[in-house]
C-alpha cells in the first residue's frame, strides 16, 4: 500500500466536514497532469504545497508551489519557480458519480 493514503470513509468524513460550512461551495479541484508534471520538473522540487484562494470574480482557486528538501516554498519566477493556478473547481468540473462527491458508500 502506498504511503499517506486514507480510506474512503475517512475522506468522506473530511469532505462532509468541509461541506458543512455553508461558505465552502467548492467540493474538489481537477488538477491537469501537465501542470503537475511542469511543477515537478522545476529545480529542487521535492514536494508540492497547495494553497486555496478566491480570485476577484469569486472563483475558488487551488494554487500549487514546489517545496524544497527544507520544506520551503520555491517561488522565484527569475529562477523558473512558479505558482501554478489550478482553475477548474468542482462545481462545475465534477464527477457527480464519485463516492466522494455523493458521500454515499
């Protein structure tokens, strides 16, 4: 079994807790493979950190940055270390049949 995995039931509990806050309308984010590939190809990237934000139009955003071996964010455009803007929140980009979407077994 891979490291850092959780059972579906735990994921559903966490998702339900997030959704219990009426201000949280986003259920998930679709992350394009090319963005992850480009991020992992940056110099000194060992891990990825995600930040959640809301843009000026009220759209929820998931922003990813590379993280080095010392757990520091790598953000320096001159050095080719970028902040990736993942702009496909669910809704509307959802798999409405997923047990994490429906929260049903």
